[in-house]
C-alpha cells in the first residue's frame, strides 16, 4: 500500500513491444497500472515495410490497446502524448493532464536518426511509423501514376527512380518488397509503362548490406536483391540530400527526388524533454535492474534504454524490448514485496529479414539459413508475434492471395494524416464545440419536458 492507502500505481508510457509486456506482467497483481500512448493502438513495426509496399493493410498490423487489456481489472489505458515529467512530485503530463505515479516505466521507443546529414530531414521520407508507411505507399503509387502520364522520357525516368538510404533490415525489406511490387502487380496495371525504366537503389555506408548479420547472409541478400533488379551501392556514405539528388562522399551524386531514409534510429526525444541523462544516441543509460541510475522509481525499457547484458549492448530490436519490459515488471513486483531486484540478462533469439516475397535470411545460434527454406521460419515468427487473431488471419489471407495470384489488392492511393492523434489545440476546440452541443441538447430536452409534463416514465 502507498502513503495514500491505495495500491501502488505504475504508469507505463508507450504501448509498443516493451510497454505491453510491462502491463501484461503486472496484470492481476496488487498494483494499479495506467498505460499511456499517443495513439490508441499498438503497432507491429516489423511488418511496416509490407504496408509501405502495398502488400498488407495498415489495419492488419495495429491493434487497439483497450482491446488488448479488456477484462484486466487493474489496467487502464489513456490516449496521451506525454511531454513532461516531474520526478520530484512523481507526475507525468501530457495533453495538459497530470497523471501521478509511484513507479514509472518509460517505453516510448525511438525516432528516425538522420545522422546529421544535411537536408535528410527536409527532403527524405522517414520510415518509422504507420503514418510514414502509408505516406510511402501513397508516394510510390502516385509517382508511378504520374510517370504513366509523363510527357517526356526524362521526367518519366525521374519519377521512376527510388532511393532507399540504409542497408539494414528495414532498407533491405523495403527494397525487396518494392521491387516485387514493380515486377508483378504494377507491370500488369501499367502495360504501357516500361518497368525496366524503374530504378530502385539502396545505399549503405558500410561495405555490406545487413551489417549486423553474418557475411553469408549479406552476400545472399545482395545477390537476391540484384536478381530482383535493385541496384545495391555499399560503402557509399550519404553526405547531403537535396530536393533533386543525394550527394555521396567522394563527390558522386545520384539524381533522385524520391528518397526514403531507413538509415537508423535514436532514442525518443521524451528522455531529453524529461531531463533524463542521455547518450549520444538519445537513449537513457540504465542500471543492471533497468532503472534510470539517478531515480530508483523510474524504469526505462525498449529502444529508449541503453542496456548492457553480459558486457554487450542489447540491440534495439523487438526481443530486446519484450524481454526488457517483462523484466521491469518483475522487478517492480520484487521491489513492492521488499525483495532484492534481479539484474537483466538478454537472451539472443536470433535475427531475421525478408528479402522479397518468398525469401529470407535467418540467423540463429551462429547458423545462417538463406533463401526459400528461411522464409517459413520468418513468416511463422512474424505472424505468431502479431497481436490479435484477426490481424494474424488477415495477414495470412493477404499473403496467400498474393502468393497464389501475385496480385496484392491494395494498390490504392488514400489520403493520410501527417499527425497521429488530434493536436491539443484542435482537441480543445473540439471539446468546446462538444460542450456547446451538449448544452443545446440538454436545453432541448428541458423544453420538451416542460411542453409535455407527465409523459415521461
Ligand atoms: C520499420 C521497422 C522495422 C523493424 N523490424 C524489426 C524486425 O523485423 N525485428 C525486430 O526485432 N525489430 C524490428 N524493428 C525494431 C523494433 O520494432 C523495435 O526495437 C521495437 O518496436 C522497440 O519497442 P519499444 O516498445 O521500445 O518501442 P515501440 O514499439 O516503437 O513503441 C513505442 C510506443 O510509444 C508510443 N509513444 C512514443 N512517444 C510517446 C509519447 N511522447 N507519449 C506517449 N506515447 C508515446 C508510440 O506511439 C509507441 O506505441 C523494426 C523497427 C522499424 C521502425
């Protein structure tokens, strides 16, 4: 019990991989849990590239947070963009609302890292959220439509050149999926367009794609992408992105006004905004128990935490977040029971990336599996980890239709909103309008009641 005589309150910021695990680990325990997220859904980011390449719907990879915790008596959800933290008073603030806590778990994930490259933020499209993926999908389809109507071959070629910066899993998966989209469905949709004119270029600063994987996996990936028609440029450092080109170190230039930035992530800006100590990558260095070292009631997990396990940094991947979230929940319960906390230990469950529709690379315990045999393992893990039966079914049906007919049904250019939630000013206006409307309804009801006294029951 707290000084207030209530169950201790744990506030969890972020309903991503880490935040969900914290809340699940505290479900049914003698604590009150409040999960806060700027969106009302959890997003499964590993399949974001399929949304960007028009293979599956955005709704297939998201799940409402309220539905995840339905029936869990001690868990509440609030849609809120947290922007401040008062550690003295133990209160988080967002959308003008203050939420007090006894324990705080920060799990707001990461943001795009433009690595200080001039013009990248202004002229390249980020690829980090569902909104970004929808923007990329619209943008690709839009450009192909415009190319079909282009008056000059030069304009057409420009519209059909796509550059992806970053040869990690996200860049590789997006490049492969985009190449497949062009080769099959789009070439059928646009019989008058010569799809050989499409250029997809992937640029990586290090000397191989998938630098965190084995060399065997990198070699396979490069070969496979080449076969799909992707131009692979490794060992090329991007120095500047301009409205019409990307400039490489050494003076070379690639002409393109269509650049997707998949070259890295850094910690969520919330850490700095809250005055927490941060690394150069804007992550919060945590102690062995996953707490902020200067504040024993604040745990930091997932992409925003800089965690070490057995002297090695824990990678910014879903497993790091899931295991960290689970561990933070256990440590909070230990602390409440007055037991000593346990240090975090990361279990490496391997790495995987899809390379086009039916191929993948999988690395597990020092062994590398590539090509078609790796794909079922990749698919099983990804579908298995999706939240919600409906989503799993939806994705599998989409894939089945895609593989049988090579014709994903989603090549629609839909309008999208740049921002996730309603902006605070808009929200205030909306609330004022709602209050006015509510007052009018009340007045009408009063009038009606006066006009026909005694008719109500
Ligand atoms: C395109 C892409 C592909 C990836 N593919 C893979 C993969 O194949 N395998 C793999 O292991 N990893 C992959 N990752 C990495 C993996 O998704 C992350 O490591 C993981 O999501 C981190 O979990 P998290 O809980 O820390 O953050 P997230 O899952 O990003 O969740 C953070 C949550 O916090 C919320 N939030 C953010 N700021 C605020 C705020 N101020 N107030 C309230 N809420 C906030 C967000 O809305 C979000 O719901 C990929 C990442 C991306 C971007």
